């Protein structure tokens, strides 16, 4: 989801339940997306690849820490004076245990919204680095972003609060409606692709695209680690086969030496980072020129990382 929506959702909820500090909640909702500051550290220290966008701050524990630090910074007097001059509006925030909890409420709404999007977030870090996702929304939705920005402009304008309330209500209705439509389209795509299940292919998983009516579907053969990729158009009912993929292929060398080479490649930071980002990791190990060429492929393709990687291991 976009930064504007992450501010608006907690702000709107807190505003309509009568909270005195809806802005603190809204800022908490945006705080965890300032993780771009950590990307530079992750670049210098690649073994800490969790220091990236939708990484460490997008977890229950570190989300709280992030909101606490962010709220403390924005409530300092020099910062508030700067913001007042910048927006030409009153900007008086409070830092106490109540506003800290409201900022964390904003974080929780942020985590929920990002959980709905594809790619996933490490909610339970540091206990596990597993990324959790409902695969309902694409990373961002252009219409939602534009609508959220429009509502923020309405809130900024010096107009009757009646119109501001109407704008906020309409935004929530739109967001819920889009979510309901995407749920319907996801279920429809899943059922349509299940018709192609046969043999050892027993599972179907669908993934959103930027078009809410177009979905990617993966048919899975868990026994042999085989996958079939499809695209489904909900408006036309058309299913398009994209290709067959194997979880593991070993060529030219022995199976045991290929597995050992893959283990060595998997121990590298580059491979660990790639696998962490990938939806599905297809590995092709080929022995040539007295070395193993280990090729990694994420056939769905990630939004924040390359979809392929090659590592060479001495034979």
C-alpha cells in the first residue's frame, strides 16, 4: 500500500471514534515506511538484508520500536516548528504513553494493509524471517493512491469539516469495495485454474497483478517440486499458459555433488537474500568447465529484487 493510505486509515478510524490524537496514529501508520533509511546500511552490510523496505520495521516488535522513535522525533519542538512553517497549519503533537499506543495502532493497520499485498512482510521477526501475505492486493494500487492523495488535500484545505468527513467516508467505502472485488476475483481465478489440476498437480495458488481482474496462478506438484504458471483474465475468462518450471534440476554431474554445490551456493548471502525475496525458487545446477553453475530463478518475479541469480561453485 502507499504512504498516503497508511496515514489515512488509522487517522480516519481514530477521528471517527473521537480520539484526541488521530494525527499521532496516522504518523505511526507511516513511520515503518521510513525504512528506506536502513537500505543504505543493508547495502554496506549485505548480510543484514533484512534492513530493507518491507523488512525489519514491518514486524510487530520492531514496528513498535520504529513508531516510538519516529513519534519522539516528530514531537520535538524544533521539528514541530519546522513542520508548522512548511504546511502553514497548527502542528502540535504529544509524546506520552497514550499517543505511543495510538502510533502503534497506526503501525498495526499498516502491517495489516501490507499483509494484504503480495510479496509479504516478516511479521514475526526476529523469531522467524518468514514473509506473510494474503496475496490480495498488488504492491500498490494506482487508483487507491490517487484517491488517498485527494482526501489528504481535502483535509488540508480550509473548508467545512462536513465535506472532509464525507471525503473520508467515501475513501473507506472505496477501499472496502476494492478489497471485496479483489476477493471475488481471486476466488474466481482460483476456481478457474483448479480445473487444470491433474496427476500430481494438487495445489493452486493465485497472485494479484496491478490489474485487479488479471491474476497469476501457480499449479503445484509438491511430490516432484514441479510448477505450472498461468495468467487468468477475470473479464474474459481466458487462461494463458506461461510455462513449466522445476524446483530442482541437476545437469552433467552426479546428483550428490550437485546437491553439495547447491548447499555451498545457498550458504552465500546473495543466495539467502534471493531466496528470502522469492515466491518460488527454481534451482538449476549445471557442471561445466570444472565448476558448478548454480542458477536461481523466481519465475513469478519480485517487485523489489531481480528474478534471477547465478553463483559459481568450484567442482
